[in-house]
C-alpha cells in the first residue's frame, strides 16, 4: 500500500503531504475504517485514493478545525459540510498531518 502512495501522480499543483491514513465511513450500520492514500496539495484540496482510484476530496477552504486526540492516532477534519474522522499509524504521524494541514492553512491566509 505504501508503494501506491509513494508513486501516486501528485504533480500540479505542488504536493505538500502524501501518506496513508484510515478514513472512517460517515454513516451506515457499521462504520468501518478504510485504508486510503492521501495527497494534500497547495490548492487546499486533500485527495484520497484507493489504489490509484480517486475516492474523494476534502476542500480545506471550508475547514472549521483540524484537531486530534491526545496520545491517540485519531483526528478530525471538520468542514462546513462534514466531519471527516481519520486515523494515522501512530500519534506522531497524526501530529505530522495536523501540523502540515494547519501550516498550509495559515500560509494561505497570509
């Protein structure tokens, strides 16, 4: 799975973050965690893939917050339209994603 993430075509615009996260299904009787490869570009669109197939996007221009649980790999991206529940491999990877997203958002507001 890491190979697919590392070889994804994330050319233009500039790629900021790439890596594997798990995304929890937004609804349904059983809300399973699904592995996805995420690619954040400087256009403020976070794309997620299953293999090489684009499964969805998160428009970070609509973000309200990006926060994680202390000592946990879980975090949320809250937008005006939806709450995205994500899980990194560990708390360190979670902090990498939260810091990268918030840094990009702060840079884009300047």
